C-alpha cells in the first residue's frame, strides 16, 4: 500500500504586492515589465531552439566555405548576443539586475556585431 500524503489545512496567504511602496505610475510600469518577462519566459524554449538552428546553419555554412570566416564570426557572436538579450528579458522577473544586465549586454553585443558586419 502506498503511504497517504498528509494534507496541511493551512490557509494560503495571497501574494503580497512587492511594488506597494511605489507610486502608481512606477507600480504600473513594473507590473508591465513583469508581464512582458513572463510572456518571454513562456516562449523562451522556442526562441532558443530557433537561435540554435540559426547558429547551426551559420556553422554549417562556415564549414562548407560558403560564408567567409570573418562574416561567420560576426554572425555567431550576434546570435549569441541575441540569445543573451532574450534570456535577460525572460529572467527579469527573478532578478532585476541580472536580467537588466543580460538585456543590455546582449543587445549591445548583437547590434555591435551586426554593425561591424555591415561595414
């Protein structure tokens, strides 16, 4: 016989508002940022799979010498930067500072390499 699980009859407290100390405008802004982060977190596995597929195509084109090596390097680093930025957006709810850093650093990395690619 399997053991019966003990049920606790404690009432669950509703989640406290972490932004209660802020004025209503800032509260609304933070709640919107949390909602965007939540939506990205739900789609993150699909986004990462697409970025991984793009990375694999770039590496394959590099190996078959279709793309010049310098172009492939810039594209690989740009894809890596895009992945960092997306993961930063998705992780913003858990850690505001880490998510913000990943968003900014990934965006700069991606855009910087795309600009270098265009020159």
